[in-house]
């Protein structure tokens, strides 16, 4: 019995010393709904919009990166090629994470937004700012575990943009982020902790964030692997029980439970990098869209997931199509309206796409236009539980309903 107790104590000590075991505060799963917000959303009809004011922010940022952000007043906001949000079907909230290119910060924080209470909640306080010269701060913060460069609290220490490579996986109850990033500052960070690139995990850089425990965890996987690429997409497909990773004409299925990859197809058209992708579950159809790319005009793509995927098909091409680019536009599928909705941030223009007609339409909502200023880094998502497209600025939220549900 004494030997067993001693062994148990050793296990506890080892557990406490691992980054992933940093004290996890319980997450409040229910925020008190704002009755005015709920009433306003319920009143929306077909092709109608509204503006919500006074977004609340629940954070514990302290003085971290003071002067480099206004998140105490604005929430996280968009960050260069980091504007996608992921709908969490079990939590009924939208998840957001990802880093800027450089200025004003490169943080590893994680947030969720709750529409009914019009509230941002900081889930993971940033514990590393990946910018500037290497100092003792980096040496004291960074940690290499099983080939993954992490902070002592467990967060990613080489954070990338999300591009369109962010999704929510209800199988693992976590947001999954394909966090690919160039070697910016990487060698200097490794030198600071006495490591080399040979010590790094060589597979796909998938990070999982578990909202229920407020923890980041890397997701190592077995070979074969997709190629490493920037500007790819990641989308959970319920019928396949996993996430589709898409780059050019390569489509791989990630099984987060078994930690494996499977190549589904490398045929068909090559989807341009930095494209927008969404999934129409009723039609079992992936929709891709990209604005002007090199010498090609805007194009729309389909990939049917009925039967064996045959790759992307270029179904539409015209200079009259919307701009589709994962740093300038946001696109999600509306399951009630049965259309894809695409929001152009600069133009503040909303479009709809009908997959059956293969046609885009500019929308003129009944109600207020998006209220955002020219410098607001707006981010957005589709809230299927409340049947609205949600665009979030600095203290103001614009909601749009395409079709009222029965």
C-alpha cells in the first residue's frame, strides 16, 4: 500500500509538471441571455437585418501585451488572414483564435462569442507574444514537448494565421486549427531553448482547443500525411465523421479520434490557395470560391461528397462574381436559406449563392446596413441555432436572416 501511494504521488507530480495540465478553470456553459437581443433576433423576417450594440467582454487579459491591442474594449477582432470563426454545435457559440502576421501582436489566445448575451468570453489568456527580438522572456516561456514548441502553460508558441483552416470537431469536442506558419523567428526560438529543427514534430501542425477545460493540445497523427501548406482549409463533415483538409486538388480526411489521415482524392480542378470553403449538408456538397487569382477571374467550385469524391469542379467563372479571399471575405452555408452567404468586408456587401442555379446574387437587406467603419477588422460566422449570419465589429454586431424558419 505504501509503495502504491508513493507511485501515485509520483504520477501526480509528473502530471502537474506537464504544460497541458495547467490549472483549468471550469467554463460557464450558460450566460444569461439579453432579453432585448433575443427579442430583436426573433423579430427578424426574410432578408432582414439588425444591429446589436454594447457587446460585453469577459476577459482576464491583465497587462499582457499592453499597448499592442484594445481587446478589453473590442474583443479579439480580425487579424490579417485570421478572420474565420468556427461554430461549436454543442456549446452554441462561435470560436475564434489565430495570430496576426506581425503587428501589433502575435498571440495564442482563444475566445468564444455568445450571441444571445452579445458577449465575448476569453477562454485562453495569451501567454506568449511571438514578435520582436528574442530575450530572456522567450527563454523563460518556451518549452519543447514531444516535438511541439509550446509555452509553459501549453499554448502554441509558433502560431500561424488560420486562413480557412479552422473548424469545430464535435467528435473530440474541440476546435481544430491547422496552424501552419513559416520559419519566422523559429530558429532563434529553438536556439533560445537549446533545440534544433530536427527535434520538431514533422507532421501536420494540428492544434486542438478544448473549451470545456480551456486548454490547448497538439494533435499528433500517424502517417501518411498531407503535404505542409499555407492557405489551406479545414471543414468538419458530419457524414464522414471527420474533417476535410483541402489544398489545391488534394483532399484529405482527418480522423481526430484515431489520429489518422486518409487521402480521399487528388483529382479534379485545383482550388486556388486562400479560397473560401463551406459545406452544404443537405446536398452533401462542398462549395469553394476564390476571387481574382493571378490571371483568372473569380471562380466558384463544387465537390460532391455523395459516393467517392472526384475532386473539385469549376462551375462558374465571371468578373461579376464576388471577391472571395480568406483575408477579405467570409463565407458560410445557411442551412435554412439553403444558400451560401458571402460577406465582403471592404465593400460591406452580402451575397448569396444558390448551388442548384449555380448563381450569385447581391443582397439588399430590409433593415440597417452593416455599421462598421473602414478600419474595423470585422469577423463573422453563421449561427444555425438562431438562423442568422453574424458579423462582429468593435462593440457592434450586425445580424442578417436570409429566410425565416417555419
